[in-house]
C-alpha cells in the first residue's frame, strides 16, 4: 500500500503561483499513471492533472496552460506547479494514482486564493 504526504499549499493572491509536492511512501512504480486531484468539502473530487508512465500529461480545460504536473520517479515525488491562480482554484489538493482503483488518500494540502 502506498501512502501520500502532500505539501506546499497556502494562501496566495489571485495571479500568484504555488508549487505543490507529493511524496509517496512505497513506490508508484514506473508504469503507474498518477495525478493531482482537488476537492472542496461537500463537492466531488476532480482530477486537475495526470502524468502517464511515458511522461505525457493531461489537464482539464479549467487549468490547462496554468498548471504543470511533473514527477521524480527515483524520489517517488510528484509536483504540481500552479501559475496564474484564480479564486476558483481554492481547494484541498491530493495526489494518487489514476483510477478507478486508488490507494488510501492522504490528508491533502489546502490552497486558498484570495486577495
């Protein structure tokens, strides 16, 4: 079983940037597709970025061009660079593998975009 620790969240003004990190205990494995997700309490969790084993990435329209996912396989670490943040990006952010089967969710890291 893999466990995740997300970090890097915080309070940022609209237009600002944050870089999130996710460290996994246990190995993702080089053949795993992994992603970043976000969830506002009471709402459905949504994927905001994924990276596949071949390095290709994918993003929903809502964050495309602003978010960049990357990974360090050797260090079992996943990153999410978030630029030009908007108030609607405020959420708790989590990492996990791409579904439908997930590892246990970590505690997440909270991002608040507000002036």
